[in-house]
């Protein structure tokens, strides 16, 4: 299919920092940078459920671009959700306002694996790829567009728990009591994720991030056995087919896995705010770019406090092989102006640090 060429990328700092190249200042973006803390997000969402919004390329394009109008951020991330994969595999997922995702009929046991379907992502998730292509054109080369997916373990946890869960007891129980079916489920999800991310890249995604948001509930041994191999398979497959696309992983809470993640064909390892950046750098060396990790709660403080926190964050990470971000997502109660203070502080402080 012939398609219009994409505009030339003007700001490629994110991609350069991911590859370990020199940059004039540290690139910055925020997890959940498009979302409920922005009044313009609520305006677009009016009258549409969350997943209706995700299925409309026009609405997705608008929401994805919104934060780039307000802030001089160095990337846009496509507006979607990690739970579109369980949906494509045949499970119902609802986004309940004030409560988060709910899967009314989660997998109750291995016999339920037969409820899952294998779909061709080009069909079941075509709306994501259309939205990515449309957003790439609408961004007009201003900043790169990030595509993403959930990690197999995190998606498995949602599919078994039926929603968010502090400790994922049921999903962890599967790993011990049903190792065979657990492995089968993880393998099937891994295949879907590889196909999904490949198509995102073909549709125009320029940087890929994998979210293993529930990595932190696993013992190191269970992570090494059940999550890490799937992350490695995804990274290796994308690296071999799309060597120019930087790959990032955010395994929240998996402080014990930094060494392994640095050795897994990822270019970028993203860390949450409970990880000490100096210790993280000592572990990963210059094998990967680190990304993170301001505690999102910092943005509730005054601009002065935010700037001081950014300064110590940049001092701790060092100016090279670094992408600034929060240690997790923006929160609905955040003030947009404070996100702006964060972004500006990263640019100002990192450019003077580099000049010094
Ligand atoms: O701006 C961006 O970062 C891109 C969009 C994005 C969303 N979800 C939109 C969203 C991304 C990258 C995600 C990923 C995602 N979704 C993750 C991994 C990152 C993480 O936060 O750990 C996870 C675990 C999910 C599952 C999910 N979706 C949860 C737990 C929730 C509820 C969160 C809450 O605070 O209520 C969602 C809903 C969701 N996804 C919202 C947004 C903007 C808010 C719901 C709404 O606007 O109606």
C-alpha cells in the first residue's frame, strides 16, 4: 500500500540519547503525559468511553498531541492502553471511572485458556496502527512518537486478577501451581506483543517502551523465570527486524533485575522513584541509557522544590545516557503548570550542566 512519506524529524534528542549519543540537553517526557490532569483531555473525552476514545484515530491523535502543545517535551506517546491486547485475545475489559480497569470474566484457571483467541493484530488492533500513522503526520516531525505495549507478565496478571491488584496473589499462585499453563499463556501473549509492536513500528512508531508495571510483585527468581525471558524475546525480535528503533523497558519495582535488563537488547532501562539513580548507574554502567525517575508526588510541591529535585536527579543520573521522566505516571490531581516547571527545569539545568 503506497502511503504518504512522514515529515522529517526536527527534534531527535530522545532517539540520540537512547543510542548513547551526545545531546545538547537531556530529553524529557512524562509517563501518562496525556490524561486527566489536562482540562483539554476531559473536553475531548466528553461523551466517549475510554475504549471508544482509544478506537478513534481522530480523538487519539488530538489527545496524543495535547501535551506537546503545552510543554516543550521531547516526545509524544500514543494514547492507548496496555489492555487492548487482552481485549484482542477475547477478554472483555471495561475502564470504570474512579476504579480503573475491570475484566468482568478473568481467567479462573487453566481450563479458561481455551476462551482465548489468536487474532491477526492487523485486524483486531487496526485502530491503533491507524492512529499512529495519523499522529505521526499531525506531529509534523516536531518530536518522535513513542509506541508501547504491556509486558506479558503484567498482562497475564490483569487477565487473572480481573483488574488492578496490590500483590497479584492469584496470578502469582498460577506461576507456582500451574507452571505449564502459565508458560503457555505467557508465550501466547509474547507472540501477540511482538506482532503488535512490529505493526506499530511499521505504522510509524519511532521508539518503543514495554511496561512491566507488576514486575515488583515477583520474587527475583520468578521474574527471571517468567518475565525476563519474554522481555528478552520481544527485544531480540524487534532488534533484529527493526535495528534502528530504540527499545525501552520499564519494570516497575524490579530493582533486583537492573543487571539482567541492561543485558537484554534494550537500549533504555526506565526506573521508578524507589531506585537510587547512582546505584542504578553503577550496575548498568554505560551499556544502556537510564530513564526516570522523579517521584510524581514531587509535582505537588512548589516550583522551587521541583527545580531542586530536578537538579539533584540530573546530578545523580549524569548528563549522558540519560532521558528524564517521572518514576511513574502523571496523576489526575497534578497541576499542568507544575509539569511545565518540571520540563523546563530539565532543559535548563541539563544544558548548563553540559556547558560547565
Ligand atoms: O500518556 C500516556 O502515557 C499514554 C497513554 C497510556 C495510558 N495507559 C492511558 C490511560 C499508557 C502508556 C498507558 C499504559 C498503562 N495502562 C499501564 C502501564 C503504565 C503504568 O501506569 O504502570 C497500565 C498498568 C495500564 C492499565 C491502566 N489503564 C490502569 C491501571 C488505569 C487506571 C489508572 C488510574 O489512575 O485510574 C488505566 C486507565 C488509563 N489509561 C487512563 C489513561 C489516561 C485514565 C482513565 C481515563 O482517562 O478515563
